[in-house]
C-alpha cells in the first residue's frame, strides 16, 4: 500500500504536501521581503492560498507521489495550477 493518504495529504511520518504548501505561502508572503520570489512579486494561486485542501486536490489530480518536487514552467510567473508541475 502506498504510504501517502490521498484523503488527507498525509503519511504516517510527515505531511509533505502541507510542508510544500506552507513553503509557497511563506516565500510569497510579504514577511519575506528579501526573498527573490517575493521581490519579483510572484504570488500563490488565491484558491491554494485560502485553503490547503484546494492545493491538495490539485496535487492529487496531477498525480503527486511522495518525494516529488514542485516546479514552475515559467519561473517569472506565479504558483498556479497552470504554471506548476511535479518532478
């Protein structure tokens, strides 16, 4: 059985998707004004930012597997469902 729980976005050891979601929120927030992403005015999709479950749903639909990393097709654009993918 796959250790990743698709209902909650968790596994027994950690919550990798929540960690990724929180990291995006952190680097796109105004609390990180020295961060390169923030300085370029890169933002997070509003639905993702509002609720982790929206990000989780997108991750499941795009076949997220434990250990995958989130990447952006265009590094000058925002973290959105249309610009992000798993590697």
